[in-house]
C-alpha cells in the first residue's frame, strides 16, 4: 500500500505554513479534531504554525478558537499580517496603491467588459452594485470602484489591501490569464475561488513574499518551512518553501508545482503530513 503523502520530509522543520480554504479546513469550513491535535503537536515539538490565507483578518474566526501557540496569520494573500492572540491586531500591512488599483479597474473594464469589482480595505469590504453581495458584510458601501478608490475614502476605510474582480461569463483560468496579460506588470493578480473571481494585490505582494519577510524576522530559512496549499494563490509559497504539499483536491498547476502531495482537505491531508513529521522527530 502506498503512503497517503509523497515528498521527502525535512529533518527538522521550524515552521509550517498552511492555507485554509480547501487545505486545512474541510469543505464545511470546520477544523477536524485530528487537525487540531496535529497543530497542537507541532507547536509542542517547537514547530511554529502560520495560517496563510486569502481571507481578510475579520474572517479568521474559523480557526481562532483552535489557536494554541499558532497565533500568526498572513491574510489577504500577503497584504496583512495578523496576531490572532491579540484579537486580530494588524502587525503589518502591504497595501495596494489606490492609483494602481484604479489602473487595474480601468484596464479590466476595457479588456473584459462586464467585470464587477469589490475593494477590500483594512476595516471591511465595499463593492459595486453588480458585484455579488457579501452577506457576511452587511455594512458595506455599494458604489462604483472608481468612487470607492477616491482618496477621501481612505480616511474612514483604511488602506486598500486587495481588489477583487468578478466576471459572470469567463472561465476562472481564462480570466486570470487575460488579467495578467493586461495588467500583470502593475499588480500581483491571482485567484483562489472556483469561480471567475480574481484577487489583485500590490506588485510583489504574495503569500510567499510576506511569509519570507516573517521568516527572515525569525531567522527561519525557506528550507526549514513546510507549506500546504490547493489553489493558484498558493503557488509562489509552495515553490518558495523547502518542502511543499499540494492537497489531493488541488488545482492542476498546484499539483505540478509542489514538491509532494497529500490527501484531500476532507481527509485531513495537512494533519497526515504533520503526524509523519512528528513521528520522525
């Protein structure tokens, strides 16, 4: 019988970096008892755990009650570093310049007519009338992206951490390719949704680049990091980390890029690997 995972394990990893949706979380957004125990075991073995997600800081309640030592989260695809032990305190923000965001909006409106936008800021999200509404954010301002990106909005909404672009007809990968061709020289453009929903960050801002900054602050090298992910927004992180695992349910590009693979999120693929690491220690 073959092992449920496939990758050489590092001798002694110092940090585990894991995506949430489609990776650590099951499809019902729960954290299994097995995963909770594995995370706790990693911490007790001296391995730091980072949650690295496209989610905004305010949507971290899915894991906040399961936090032990692992209170660090990199949110919004690298645009924000959050301390979950301190009630979601923002430790670092890598914003998307409003002028750049406006350029991306105008460019995608021309390249892909029908695109609708949302603007994620440090204290909430606002979106256009044609954008699918966020039921989790009933207090959002609804207006055109051009209006939402005006400088006066920054006074009460904070810096822009992510621009979201949604198209009702294009395929997810087709929309991503089109957007990167049109505006990829000005911003980082990726996706994590199964729908044609793109996520736009400042140029050079990604899960990988922010994780690298956080690791450098701790004296942790990339070859001491084990990373897990499932979607294109995880690609840079998986190729940066010394050891990386694509989930069994991962996007084909992620399966090709990771150094190994584990079973699906619903089969606790992250926990399976952590248990193997702990058994070796």
